[in-house]
C-alpha cells in the first residue's frame, strides 16, 4: 500500500477524477469526496484501485457543511491517519446575469465554492501535522470575470485571498497552500457552457482548450514541491 495520502473534493468526475487518477499513479492512496452519485463514486474508486494497485476510498459529504467536513476528517483519520495533499476541487455554478441572479443561487455557489474550501482547509490542516500541501482549484473567470457568471467569478476570485492568507498562517506548520486556475475544459461543466467553450478556444493563442489530464499532472508536480506557497498558477493559453 502507498504511504502517501491525497484527498480530492468533487473527485468523482471531470477534473477531480483526473486529479485522483494522477495522484494514484504517483503512489498515493486516494480519498475522493462526492455529494451526488454513490454509484459513480464507487465506479471511480474501483477503477483507480484496479488501474494503479493503490487504495482508493470514497466519502460522501457536503463541503458547505462544517459538520459534514468534520465527519469526513474522522473518516480519513481512521482510514489513513494523516493527509499529505488536499485538493479543494468541489465547485458549482448557476449562470445568470447579475440582475437576474437570485439570492439563493448566489448563496449556494458561495457556500460550495468558497465556504467549502474554507471548511476543508480549517478541518484538514489538523491532519497535516508534519507538513503537507493544500491546492485550491480556482478559475480563469475569477481572474478576468465573465458575463453571466457573477457569483461563480466572485467565488473563484475570493479563493485568491483565502489561498494567500492560509499560506501565511499555515507556513509555521510546513503546510503549503497554492491555487491553480484551469481554463475551459471539455468536462461536463465546461461542455454545459456551450458557446463559451468555443469562444475560449477561439481566444486561445494555441487554439486549444485546457486538458484535464495536463492540469492534473501539473497539480501532482506542484504537490511535490517544498518551497512554493501562496502562489496563483494560471494554466491557460489565453492572454491575461
């Protein structure tokens, strides 16, 4: 069994699944957090274990609930004892123009994308007593803004401040905290954006979209660094 452990929220599909596979291929035991489909999560962890031979388990939790996150910490502690890498990947969006975005939609997006990351950093830092790496998945939209994504863009921009402040406060425990900004990817969330996906490709100076596997490989590399913290990495081919 591998002796390093990685936890990925939103790990049962899209980018999260690719991140889980990538860490497992590099010798990590995997914990994927999910909220929706038990069947999908089970399928993913079985495939990971079969492909790499490393252990993979799934835990259902709503990251916007600190109670759920605390229960997830206890689950991981009993299974593996400690965490070496934590990836805050869980995220949602509900596209709407600012004047049409409802308060309920705004609150839910902020609860998952921002409060969820805060909850997980606060809780899982306790399982990184000998050091570790927390990586927050933000977005190009948080950097540049995007019409029709006011809540999503705001939540992802706020992750910059959370990342930098957490890096400062947790440095004394040898916990590094960084953020990664993938561009549009042909995942379920990206494809749902339809015309925005094609526009992102057209705006790319390489005429490409971000590749989830390439993003996952970068995250694994970043997790292995010792002296990088408080940074924002934009994995894009659109000019900022």
